């Protein structure tokens, strides 16, 4: 059965507008106040809140009812944008002393959502659904990485993370993790004598560049495929660019990941 991502997105949008946090709360206040049943809120709201609302209602009942109806409508219409904003606040730097003023409905919505976290759930759901099609397309550019011998559980986890970063559009992180997987794989395959020398020389902090330099100078001792250092150095160059020179493009990340996988196949020939 084909999965219709667009249909799932439509369903999520419908669910989010119907179940927006605070909408029912605001509609209930408006309904009870408008139908002369305001006192029923006494058993639901904290005393200080009830007293404040009652005072405002007495000043202008019509405006009070209309205001809460408007809040409910704004919560429904603005929920998706508010959900995305809630997530963005957690992923970007926030300058101390500068906060964009929140509207009354946003403040109420955030207060009512502290336990359920529907704002964050919705933001993540939308973001992940939007990643499905691009991720599937990127995955078609890769082939299974078949090797003749195992490396280590840690190397497998690094490769898994690097590949998923590429799938999900985290291109700079992908290149950084490609360097990590080669570092780990090389350390696992070094002859004991050379591993001991590197441990002493670099105080157990050898980078991929350090490792490749030593491998190239001791290629016969390592028994590595002669093509391995050249391909692995390409991965190191892109990874270094990712760390020091800025964000990478999708093509750069894909090439880096493909080179890393090819280097692993050469390294794990035996």
C-alpha cells in the first residue's frame, strides 16, 4: 500500500486546528458567560482568576463574550505558526533582554499546554512529515555498504548517524560524522605496534588527519589498500571544511558520505 504523505499532512492540519490548545477553554468561557452561566466557572478556575474574569465581565458583558470568542478563533487559526515558533525558540539563540511580545492568546495557549506539549508535538510532526519525501529521494543515491570484515559497534553507530544526517538534511553534521567513522575504523585496524606509537605521539588525541598521515607513511606496515589514503583524505578535507569554513551543500555532503563508505570498503577488505 502506497503511503500518501500529502494525505497525512492534511489530516495533521485538520487535527491541529480542531484540537488547538486553549480553543475549547476560550469557547467554554465565552459560551458560559454569554448564556448567563458564568458562575459555573467558579468550580473550574482558581479563585483569583475567577474574580478577575468576573470583574471584567461586569464592566462590559458583550465585549467580554466577543473577546473570548475571538481568542478561541485566533488560537485555532494561529496554532500552526505558534507551534513552529515554539520549536524555533529551542533551536536558535535568544538574546537576553529582547523578547518578541506574545499576544494574549499565545500566552494562554502556552500556559494551557505545559503538560500536553501539543505545540511541540505538532511542530515535530509537521517537520518530520516534510522530511519524508526528500529523505527517501536522498536514500536512492546510496547503495548498501558491504564490507568483508567488521569494524566496531561504535563505527557502525557513527556511520548510521552520518547517513541519517544526510537523509534529514543535516549536511554539515553528516560530514563531521563521516570523519568520526573513519577515525574509529582506522584505530580498530591499525597494527598493535603502530597503534602504540600513535597513542604515545598524539597522547590518544590523534585526528583523522594525524591518522592518515601516519598510515600514508606506514602503508606497507598497515596492509591497507593503497587507494585508501587518497579517498579518506577527501573525506577529511570536506569534514574540516564543515568544522571551520561554514555550512555544506547537499552535494558536498553526499559526496563526502559516498567517499567515506568507499573508504570503509577498502579498509575492511580482509
